[in-house]
C-alpha cells in the first residue's frame, strides 16, 4: 500500500481518491465479507467518478474476488471496460451482472443495444480482455502459451518470466508486451507496466491498451514518467529491421544546352522582326523514389533506390517570316527557310537505380541524418517536329526517340520523426550531380516522307542550338548534347519498417 501512496502523491485528485479508499477499508466489528466487498465497490465508484477508470477497474475486480456474486462489481467493471473501448469484454461482464440481478431493467436495455452494435466476430479490442484467451495463437510460441496459462489462473508473478521469454523470441509481437504489462500492474510494478503497455501499443495500436498506459503514467512520479519515455525512445527502431520508403519530391535543375537552344531561337526571332516565337526549357520536375532498405541498427542504414522523373517537355514555336536557319546558320538545317511555321517538342523521361546509405544521429523519435547515394540514370528524349508552309499549304512531320545513360552522386540531409513502431516521416534535401549525354536513336522523315536515319542529337557550339547529326556525318562544331540534372531535390519520405 505504501508503494501506491508514493505514486499517488504526485496527483492531488489521486490523493483524495486514495484517502477515501483507506477510510472505506478501515475494519469495524461485525462486518461480513459482503460488507468488505461493498467497500471495494464504493472505492471503485469514487475512482470511476474521478474518471480514473484503470484504478476503478482494479477495485471492482478486487470486489469480485471477495464476492463472486457481486452484481454491482460486475456492472462497474463492465462500465470501465466499455469506456476504455473493450466493448466485447464489457458485454460479458454486463451479462454476468444481469444473471445475478435480472431486475436491473436499465442495464438489460443497455445490453440489448450493445449486442446490436457488436458483430458476431470478436472485436480487435477484445484482445485486451482480462481473460486474454481469444487472441492467443494455437501454435507453440516459446513462453507465450505457458505465461497465458498462469495468467488465466491469476498467477501473475509466475507468468512474468514466461512473457519475458516470449518477448525475446518475438520482439515485434505485441501480445508478450501486453500480458507482461498486465502482470506487472497486478503485482504492483506500475512503472514497468506502463512501459510495456506503451510497447504493446506501438506494435499494435489499440485504444484500450493506450488508455491503460496513459492512466498508469499519470500515477507515476515525474522521474518515472521520464524513465518510461527514455525507454520507449530507445526501442522505437529495432536493429535488423527491413523497411520500404516512398519519396515524392520536387527536383530543380538547369539544363544549359536546352536553355541555350531556346535563347538562340528567341534572339533569331527578334532579329527577323516579322515572326513570333515562344519556347522555354524546364527547370524542375516532380520526382518519385521507392527505396527498400535495411536498418542495421539505430545509426546505420543501407538501401536500394528506384526512381523516376516525369520531366514534361521543352517546346518552341516559330511562326512567320523566313525560317531560323537563314539567321543562325544555313548549315544547321537549310530547309527551315522554306517553312513559315515550325513547331518543335522534346519530351523527357528519366529513370534511375542505385544505392544509398544513411547515418542517423541522436535517439528516436527525432533523429537527424546524412546520407550518400550513387545512381545509374537512363534518359529518353522523344522528339517531334511539324513543318508547315502557307503557299502552297503543306505539312511535314519529323519524329524520333533518343536514349542515353549517365552516372550521378547525391548527398542528402534530413530529419526522421518516428510516429510508431513501424512508421516514420522524414523531410529531406538532396543535392545531386548528374549529366546524361550521347543521345542516340533514329529520326523518321528527316530527308523525306518514309525515310529513317540513325544518328545523335548534338549541340552546336557555334550557333548554340540542338541539331540532329546523321550517322557517318561530321561537323567540328557539334558536341554531345547534355541533359544536366544537377541541382537540389526536396522530398518527403514515408517510411514503413518491420
């Protein structure tokens, strides 16, 4: 009892309830066992009125131990379970109360309504019932089955070592933690009980288990509450865990060759004076990554990276006057001069695959991290161009698909916030350095309808425009076209681990 007083001194309301309980339990001559049971009922009612349902349940349960025919205690315990979300367990207790006191018409009506709410299958919250028999596995699990046998016989001290063994054998199974916490609570170890209820709720979120933990923690001293929190933080992330990370984000970059191409045509249009021009190269893209990873311990992580960047397109349009090759360079595409409308589009898509490692600092649930990655990039450009004349009215379509590869490296920083035992979110910033070049493929209709020529997309360093170079041809001013994706990428990581 002294241990209970020590924990209750931290809460004024708990002190009042405890003193009332003591007064109720002062023995007097001539009192029977029934009277003692009634005292437990009264104490339970006091705690119930104060909304301390876990403590109230303990007194109602004590009343039942003294007097198994105490209908009031069964109803009171049922009320506690109902409020804590354990409706199936509450129904069972209400039915026992009605069996002892069939004249309780108000309770009978409530039971009828409750039965209508519950499905024929046992609710998930019934896993926290004090009988604790409906959720046990039929398979042989070290320690768990033996502990449950003691638990059902209310031999809580004998059950504790078995549940500790069960946790060692299956550290992610919430049942071992729940049963251990309940046994520790019944043997007066509120601090460890609160910790193990919290651990059970981490692995299998449940409103009743969470309510148990919160009620117990309120009775602890500040130092014990801090100890529980520290212990939880040290077990948020377990060594040897496997996880999957989804990383939507936004990447920024500056594709210099394409921007120079757009600027060159814009300057040519201004020089021509009688044409309209529009065109702009992309400067950013959505990015989506999926990373399976292995968390070696709370500090070190290794993983794979699969990503894609649907970058959209770069398009330019020239309308009116003479074609741009009259101004830029006749050698780039002399036929441009015969067209009064030119519409050109480059559509981009980039995929990547690579490795990434991360190092975490500090204890969970809030950890800063840095990382380093190396990726193999695969880029594709789909090229389409429509050439039109006004008189006579003609239209020619040119198209091609060109691919290239590259290698990039990336540095990452971020912060990981653990929300449960198997989920966290991590905002992060990445700087990647990557250039994809040597785009090769086939251009269709380039020299006439039905023609097909293999070659490369190149960049003309003299005119600063992008050109197609047929295979076998030479031009000293042409160099490999580069898709430069170097820049900052912002991501929000969604991490699921097991």
